[in-house]
């Protein structure tokens, strides 16, 4: 991963840090498609603070279009809780 993508991933981790068990794991960047494993975690005190996988994907796509335009799409692999 390049520095711009690492920075964006760091931003997303900060945005979701209050949720327990969040997983944001970049897997690959192939032909402009960024693939990331994601689990939204849990937040009993603020369930509306959880970022659904679709919302996560949409936000990351928008951020990439501005800060890392070489990323043309984002693919999210949704992890399930055990």
C-alpha cells in the first residue's frame, strides 16, 4: 500500500475507534481496486455510531476520489462476528 492509502486507512480507524472490535485490514490494491476486510465492531452505548460496511465503503470511495485518485473502486470483504 502507498502512503496516501495508509493515511486514509488511519483516518478510518480514528473515526471508528470508539467501537469495540473494529477490523480494518487492507488486503490489496490491484488495477485501481482497493480490497479491505472490515468488521464494524460493537458499541452498546452508541449503536448508531457503528459504520455499516456499505457506509464504510461509500465513505472510503469518496475519500479516495479526493486524496488517492489512483484508487478507482473499493471492495469491502465483510467479516462476521464469532
